């Protein structure tokens, strides 16, 4: 099909089959594509969540609780800037950070599962558990107040979720 005849649908469907990045190695391609897709999803999720909480607070007419304390609905702590420009800057900065976290999780997990499959010659629950644990620990390290307990808990949660996903693949 000639370049002039390709539609937007053809372009988007080619992302799934051939990928849109070629970094010279399947591992790098997989990690970069996973990072890019998850970062975009993370940005959409972060902005949508903030829009929801802003609408809820606007609808209630107040951002303070009955005892006068400010409600902590917003994930973006600096969003209530002195003016609109400060608020937008805070939104962009916070959305970027969250996008990076989502991208990090997807890229690390995808790269680890690919590498373990290549090294061991099989893709099974053990690969998923190890990749999930390492990804969970990496995500715990991105939080501002990470502790040993949080790191271990995130690693165990990542291992459990990815193992369950692997074991449930094909059941539904």
C-alpha cells in the first residue's frame, strides 16, 4: 500500500504488528514501546483523576472539611497555585512524574520478562514472579518516602500480581 493511500487506522494498526520503534535489538524495542505506551496511559490517568477531584470539589462548593481542615483529595499537592500558570506548571510536572513511573514499571517488567525468557528458554510463572518483584521494588524506590517495609511490600505485591496474571492467562 502506498504511503499516500494509508489511513490513520492503518498507521495505528501497524503499531501492534511491527512496532513504531526500532532500536536495533528486540529487548530494547520491547522496553521502549512498553515504556512509551504505559507513560501515555499514566498521563491520561493522572490528568483524568485530577479533573475528577477538581469537579467534585467545585460541585461541593468547598475544599475544606467541617473542622476547617483542607481535604487532601488531590494527588498533585501544588496544583492550587497562586494563579492559573502555577497550577498548569504543577499539573504538567506531576503528570510527567507519574507518567515516568508508569513507563518505568512497564519498561522494567517487559524487559525482565523478555530477558528471563531468553535466558531460561521458557516463559512461566517463575519469570513473572521475579520480574514483578523487581518491578515492584523499583516502583517503591520512586516514591518520596520509601522505606524498607514499603520496598518489600511492593516487591511482594508485584510478584503476586504478575504471577497471578501469568497463571490466569488463557483461562478467560
